[in-house]
């Protein structure tokens, strides 16, 4: 970084007002620690249309503590893998696409599980807000950290509800239900708008009774603005083969899209 700073200072003219302004800004950045924190990023989708409102750049964070049976991104699980990126590098990328975001678009941090890197996420979202970039967090709520501070800089939470019954949650994800519950409580307190997502899996989460239970669970979250049911699909299976791990839902077919629509109408009519 030292080399880059001197180069830039030379380009601006070492005694020019622009140079002093530039160096002053860098000192503030260093004070804030922006350059110390690095995030582990799996990949970046520069123009995404399905992860939040409008046109968005989607950052897929590396690392996840869950092992959802239907996960189609097992390549995001290992926190040691992925590419290191710092806040400045990401902001630079986002600013390139900012003209496409319009009034509704922005950045979405997805995964993997972005909440495994909460400190980095806070710094990133703070910097996004400074640059007028709208922030969306797409999460299963499986992390730990200062959620209160994070949510101050989060415009929208997309909360992926895996299951609402603790034992079934463990069965489906391998995780402890108290972890997303803690996150959800912080979201309720913050009042941040929430979109709920839920994957409908044949014979696991596709019964009317299950959807009624989901409705009751969602009804306890006052800041919900939208509920989306997503039909389970088998597109990620080849990744398991490539990684040499067995796929837990081998015999489960794709979820019927028409049936998902019926369940979606049911839940939308009753909740929103
Ligand atoms: S939370 Fe997402 S990335 Fe993690 S195991 Fe579940 S589906 Fe996969």
C-alpha cells in the first residue's frame, strides 16, 4: 500500500492541495482500520436480479457453519478457501456498477454465510452507506457478533428460514436453532425490513400443515415485507460429485413448481 500511496501522491503533485486531501483521507481510512480487515469472498456476481430489489452486485461470502441437506453451494462451506478482499477493493468494484443500481439496487452480501464475518461486514456496509450504496444481507442467521451495529447499516435483510421447529432444524441443517433465533431477535429489535425465504422440499417442507406452521412463525416478525417460497431443485448435485462427497437428498425429486405457487398464494394471502 505504501508504494501505491507514494505513486498516487506523485501523480497528484506532492505539494498540491489534491495530494494533501488524498493523504488526509488515507489517514482517516487507516484510523478506521478499513485496510486491516479482509473478507473471505467466494465469488462476485456483478449484475444480479434475484437477490433483493433492483439490479444488485452480489458478494458470495466464503464459509458456512450449516450443512443444509439441500445446499447447492457446498463449495462455499470452507472458511479457509475463497479469495481475500478488502473493503476498499470491493467499494471500488461496486462504484463501477453503481450507475446500474438506480433507486432500488445496490449490493447484496450472500453466501455461504456472511454472518461468519460480521466485523468485515460492518466495515463494508458502513463504507457502502458513505457511498450511497444500498445494502442487503442475505443470510440464514448462522453467525455471531455485533448484530446491532451491523443492522444499523443494513437496508434489507433476506432471512432464509430453514425450519421453525428446533429438532427439524437440526435434522435438516445440522445446526442449533438458538443461533438464528438470536439473530432474528436482533432483527426484530432493529426494525430493519425483512424478506423471508424458505425452500420447499418434497416430503420435508411441502405440506399444508408445514406451511401453516411457517405462517405462525413469520407472524411473530413484525418487520416482514415479503415472503418467498423457493422450489427445491437438484442443480447443485454435480458439485457434490466433483467434491467427492455424497449428496444427502439423492432420491428427492425437484419440487413441483405449480404446487409451490399454490403454497405461495396461501401464505401471501394470509400474511401480507
Ligand atoms: S446456509 Fe446456505 S450455504 Fe450454508 S449449508 Fe445452508 S444452503 Fe448451504
